[in-house]
């Protein structure tokens, strides 16, 4: 099961990967989208949505939510 800290860690890793691979013209936009506050809020929203889902569906939802970062 995914908890808040696990989801937040996945989001942070994805944000760091986006920053690393971004073009220089896109880095400012990505930095604004991936502030610590926005990542925490997104992780909180994701964990609230996971509460009523089955285990296989949770995995799919988290994977899709992290990809949409």
C-alpha cells in the first residue's frame, strides 16, 4: 500500500528526473511546477484518492499520477 511518504518520494524522484533532462528553456517552467509545496500537495491529494481503491488499482493510479507530473 502506498502512504504519503512513498508517494512524495516517487514525485520527488520524477521531478528531479524532469529537471535533469529538461532543455534550458523549459527548466524555469519545470522548477515552478515542481516546488516542494506543490509536490507535497500533490502527494496528499494522491493518497486521499487511494483510500478507497483496491491494491492493483492503486498501483496503476500512482504510476499514472507520477507520470502526469
